[in-house]
């Protein structure tokens, strides 16, 4: 696979990660280098690793993955979105919720949810006899860069007067919308 083709695949796969990074970072107040490093590394790593895993699995589990990948991604994005809604409504008063999408289970869920399609791409590489290493590296690097850009734009949008205090609500609805769109793209609706 050529570098240009790998880059095109990487851009297509990274769009979900970009949108999730943007929407989940709108509610962050102060962003430091740690936010960028954690999210970009996790999203980029999973985007790199999933094609390799898919390639290694080959044809043996292709039908199962294709039957369930969109539901898994939807469930993960729905869980994170619902948690953001809960935090937007209840944690503002209590002040106990962290709301940081770059840490812990939330980061893991987001990274896995945005990289499940890359698993299917790895399966297709295996079926086509394409070496997975160079495309996977490009996919991971492009995803990490677009994740950082999404964080930057999301925090700028969250601080703008345009959204006021509703940034977390917007982020939650966008994450849930991305999950619903994944179902729509797979013909569920």
C-alpha cells in the first residue's frame, strides 16, 4: 500500500477520533500538555494497534466483528455521552465529578470506541495480502495529530461566549450523535 493511500485511509479513520476529541474537550477548563499527550497517545496507539490486531486475526473472526463492531462503538460512545450528561446536570452542584476525558476509564472507552473501524481495516489488509505495519504507523500518527487538533478546537469552543455553560451538554450530545451515526452508516436504521 502506498504512503498516499495509507494517508487517505488514516484521514478517514481519524475523523471519529477528531470529532470525539473536539466534543469531549469542550467542557475542559484549563488544558495542559498532559491532556494532549494522554489523549493523542491513547487514540493514536489504539488506531495503530487495531489494524495490527485485525490483520493478525485474519478471516477467522471477520463475520463476528463486522456483525458487532458498530454496536460496540455505539455502546461505548453512548456510555461516555450519558456520563457527560450526568456530570453536566448533577456535578456542577456537587463539584465531585472530574469530567476529564483524558484520564482513566473514560479515556480507554473513547480510544477503543474510535478505533474499532481500524480493526476491520486490518482484517481487509489481511484478506488483500497487504503488509499492515506501514499503514498502521501512518494511521496512528495521523490520528494522534488530529486528536490534538480536536482538543485544541474543542477547548477554544468551550471557552467561547457562544456556548456559555452548555459546552458539556453539547459534547455529550455530539458523542451520542456520533454513535447513532455509526449505526446509521452500518444500515441499522
